[in-house]
C-alpha cells in the first residue's frame, strides 16, 4: 500500500492518477476529501472522471464541500481503478484528497495445482460423526 495525496486549487483544477502497464492489479482507495487552509465559504464540487464500459469518459461528483457546513467528507476507501482524474468542478479550493494505492501482484498458478491440493485436503479430513442424543 502506498499513501496518495493531492490538492486541487483554482490554479490546479485537476489531478490524474495513472499507473504504468505491468503485470499487477492497481486499486486506488479514496479515503478523505477536505477543505484546507485558505478555503473560502463557497461550494467546492469535486468530481471523479473515468471511463465506462463503452470507453466513454464520464464524470461523477463525489463531494460538495463548504467551509461553514461540510468542510470534510469521509469516503470510506471508495475504490477506483486507474487511470482516474479528480477535478474541481466548482469552487476555488484548496481541496485535499487522500487515499491508498494498492498494488496486487498476479501470481502464475495453475488450476491443476489447486485441484491436487484440495484432493489431498479432502483425504485428510476426519469423518463426520453423528450428534449425541
């Protein structure tokens, strides 16, 4: 797991998280979106821009923050698959996003090995005994 953080402002309205193509699965888990020092009392809308199953770009708002009523939002490790762009659709920020980048390495295992292990495990299991009355 790697910690991720970025800040969206009036001058830096977007941040794109992307990974190199490799033999691993990558998941980005977004934890918290919050206004930081210098934020005005205005609506700050953060949206996630990604691609749908037809490879069309879609944008989905994930947070609407305002200093006087909701300066922080917990997203409970909202999982996204890179590449993904975070965009400040409204407001001037600064808005800070934090999360985790999880890298899961694929292992080359064959199904035959798994089948052999399960057959061995079945042979070693004790028989089921009837319940006592």
